[in-house]
C-alpha cells in the first residue's frame, strides 16, 4: 500500500435478514420460525429469508417452489416496502449522528466514512459497536458491521461474524487477510469469473497476487486492473454521500410463461408506462434502452440501443423496446420482461445497473402455518 495515501476508517453496516427480521419484529407469531418474504406465488422469487429458513438452504433470489421443497414448514409473507423504507430512514438518521459521509447501497446496508466523525472517537470499531447498539435500542433490529481501510475490505468483513456481530481488519492485517481469502468471496465476483479464475489455478488471494498485471488484463480485460490492485489493498473509491442513480428500470415476472410476440408487446406496454412514471418522478431522461428477457429455463437475454436524443415518454420507450424485441430470436418462452433506461442526463456515461423492482405475487399462496 502507498504510505502517502491517508488511511481511511470505513464501516460497512449491513442489517441482518432485514425484510424478514422486520416481519418477525412486527408479528411475534413469526419469531423463531422459517420465514420468506416474497416468493409465495407459483412463479415468485424469494426477496429475503430469515435465519431459521436459511438453515434449510433457503436464500434470497431462490424460486419460491424450490424454497418450499427445501423447507416444507416455510412461511411466506408479502413484502411491505413502505414499512422497510420507514425503518431504513430511521437507521440512516442514526448513521448521520456519527458522520455525514454515508453512502447507502440499498435499504439495508451502507458505507460510513468515520475517519473524522462527529463523536470524536478514534476507534472505528468502538463506533461500529455504538451504531449497532443504537440501531437495536431505537429500531429493534440487529445489524452487523465490517471495519477496515477501504470499502472493499469492509464489505467483505461485515459478512464474517453475521448475525449481530462485527469484524475489524486493521491496516496491517489487510494484505494477509486478502491473501488467504478464497477468490469467490471477493466482493463483486460472480460464479463465471470465479470459475475462470479457478481454471487458471487461482483459488485464493495469494494466487491472484502472484499474477502479473499483463496476465490479468489479457484474461479479464479492464477488470484485470481492478483485481491486481484490490488484492494489494489498493482502492481509491471514496464514500459518496450523494450517489447518482445509474439507471431506472421496470420489470415483470409473469405467473405463466408467454411465448407470442403480441402478448410480449402488451406486457412491454404496461412496463413502459411504469418506467415513464418512475422517470418523471426522478426527473431524469436517458439515451440507452435495454430490453431484458428471462426465459423459462432462467437464462437471460438482453439487447440495448443508444440514441442521440433524451427520451422519457412511454411512446418512445415502447417503440424502442418493441424494435429490440423483434431483433431477438424468440425461440423460448419468457417468464420475465424488463425495460431499463441508462445514460441518464444526471451523468451521461454511466453503465446500466439492473434491479428487479416488481414481481407479480399471486395472493392465494401466502400463508402463516
């Protein structure tokens, strides 16, 4: 690490099974029972699982049907986003009591830069413990935390002692920690990248560190430079209080697969209406449209088109989405359709980030056993 770079004190706070924990807090009958938020419909997907459900192998993003097989006593409840947002706001207010440098990643996690903090406490570990205790006392929920010199290491550390724990990786511990870390546990690394690394004989951080920058660039493109630096504890990313939104999307998961172009266009028309509403609410326009299709076998197909003018109206969105649909080879039924708009006028050259925002949940299958 470069000794000329001031050492930061970064905390990553991650609420423990946030959605599920909120449901168990609000309904005492659910406490201590395997619980899934979402996923109760025939085609539903789990949004969150309690730790009791995780003991059976139930995880977020898992199809509800599979979760039910793994855990027959699983209880499904509908998501209550307004309630989650309400509590997330309260938690964020607690963060601001300690520092103004707060970068939310989602409703249930955030980075805090406490290098200089409002409490004048030099120990980031003590601050993290105080923050977690205050969240429990004022909100009633448990949080875990990771503390280190940069966002990357703090993020990884927050998972180590979950639930209701924290882990500090001191400056002189960062390199040894990363060297022994299995590559698949590096934050942001997907299954495909991990498999490719393994095929090249890279299983831990120390294996990665042994590779040259040229080797990593040849095999992983621009990501090669990131891997080269991060395993050496080098990360310059600041905690950014005002994160600029990179894209806005709307999607639908259908109760039954659809295969006809006509029906897909009808669904896209509904999705475009919702996307226009979100664009107006955020007061942004964009130039790149991406059509996303998830097939019945969970393979994902996407197509994008960038145009010269800013757009936000439904008529423009549906026309471009329809053009992209007709360019695609519709060989398999579709279980999900989505439209994303990126290259927004709040920052022109950002890449799209997909988030699944809405799922159709048939109400009949939600239950409390």
